[in-house]
């Protein structure tokens, strides 16, 4: 999965447009994109959309936060539609994921959804306190955890920052948050998802930020506009040379499965090289959407 596009749950036109823009996944947003007065209607529209289109591509639903008083209503409305996953905003640690996991256990049983079918993708850097608990996802989140995403906009509000960028680059506090998400995801053994690039009219800036993300180890990037999908997909798709090299490394270890290192064209490659090659190949695989029925 390379690209995830946010679309407002209550906007039929934007939901439909998202299906055909080339994104690897959609995030149907019940949180920030939906005015308070529209929340109830948006839940119904979201559930209908997911039930109708879940076989086309993975559909996440961004629910409202645990402390909003709206989360259980969101989950009760959408679980029966069987989304690919739930995006949990303002997550403060692995215990929050574990709590939502318990809610999903009960709702899946209620609605006849296979146990554990719905994944959880938390946004893990939206408050200052959350940054101190990145290691908890590996210990506490559980098997539904399918990735970790960072974001800098709510974090800026929480700490009172007037900006999170200078000269096009994240300032030090927000670069730290980005790194902590990456390290937390690696520790938990799940993909790290880079934050949105808010200027959708700047494809060059987006591509540059995507390149730094993939070089650092991020597996995907979120988007707020369909025009951002092509640059993201291009950057996060391994090139032919990288694919050939990764295939060669994996094949060499397959021939010597117990070897700690293998020789390829006079160079030695060890197990960390194998792991890196496997990650390159994994980025070419598209996730399977939820089946209908």
C-alpha cells in the first residue's frame, strides 16, 4: 500500500471521485472533515458506501476519537459494512488500540463479521503525550494493528506552535514526531505511513517529501486530494533496478535458507539485506479489499 486518500464521509461526489483516482486505499473520514451537525447522516452514508464498494479497494473509516463521545456510535454504524480497517485518530498509545480492538470483537460478533477481519490504523502523534508512548504499540496493540501514521497539524495545535514547517521542511519538534512514528512502527513490525502534504497545488514539494519518506523507511503516504495520488504512487513504487536487486537477494537466500550470508556477484549480503529486499518486494503487492458477501 503506497497511497491513502482522505475523503469526507458526507460528500458523495468526493467519495465517488476517490474510487477512480488510483489510490491504493481510501480513508472515509467521519472526524475532522464532517461538521458536527452532519455526523449522524455521515455515518449512514459511510456505511452504505463501504458496503457497496469494499470489494474495489481497501476502505478505512476514520472514526472520531476515543474521548469525543462519538466513537461507539461510529463503530456501531460501520462495522456491519465490513470496512478494511478503522483509522483511530488522536491515539495515545497501544492501550487505545487494545480498547478499540475489544469494541470490534463485540461488534463483529454482533454483526456476523469474521473475528479479527477489521484492522486498526492509528494516528499516533496528534498530542504531545502520545510521543512518549511509541513503544507501547509493539507491546499492547494486538494483532489488528496494521500500520502507524503520524500527523503534524493537531500536534502543532496541542503544543501551541504557530507553524510546523520552515523553508519547506519540518521544524525539529515535528521531525522528531515523524521519526518516533517510524521507529514505533518498526518496533511493532507494521508499516509506517507518512503524514499528508497540505499544499495540494505543489506536486514538486509533495514528491520531494515523499522521497525523503521512502528513503527513511516509510511504506506509504496519506493524501488530501486526488491530484496527489500519482506523485505518491510514483515515488513509493520501487524502480526496475531496485526490484531486480531485491529479487536476486531473495532468490539467493532461498537457495541457501540456513545461510547467514550469501555471495552475489562477488559481494556479500547478510540477513539485514534480505529483510530490506523483502520490504522492497512487499511494496509492489497491493492489499486485497474486503470481499462482498
